[in-house]
């Protein structure tokens, strides 16, 4: 599969530790391709996300999704259903540990695009930070 230019629509619903809900939506352009048995979605973060200068790669498998960030922020979040994973967030201002407990990972992706949905709870330095539902929709540009 050749690399394709795609339109990416990311929607997130987040419940914070203060029990407040925050809705986020981002529409951006990126590149989508398949290598071996994995799909890859690559896009540049912007000022809107607060991660300008960072490239995000979403590595998509049937039952596992990784979000890898390189640049201003360096991190890899791994989402596997009903499993807790821990990683390290490295930023220009310092670092901290991040754990995610994925409650649902739903992948419906083909060479023409599709959708990825992930529900998870996040802890930062072992303290509850938020509960998030995120959907990533991929369409050919």
C-alpha cells in the first residue's frame, strides 16, 4: 500500500479528576499507510494541541493501538484491551510517568481508511488524571 494523504478527525471526551467533562475535536491532515500487518497514521501536532513541534504516529493493529510522539514531547502510549501499560512522558519542561488502563480498543480500518476508538483511564505519577474516550476517523483527502 502506498502512502496516502488523509484527513484525520480526532474527537475526545475527557472526564477529569475534578469530575468535569471536556470535549475536544481536532481536524488535521496526515499520511496513512500499511507496512507488514500494521497501519500507520502520521501527522504533525499544532499549536492547538499544545504540542507544536511534535510528530505523532498512530500504529494500528487489530487489537492494539500505540500513539508515539517525537519532538517537543516524546512518549509512547500503548492501548491493549483490559490491560494497564506504563510509559514515560519526556517534555522540554521535565518528565513524568503515565499509565493507561484501556477498557475498550475498537479498530475498523482498511486500506481506504476507517475508524479507531479507544476508551481508557490515565494516571500521571500514579494519581488519577482522567478518563477518556477517543475516536480517530481516517478518510482519503
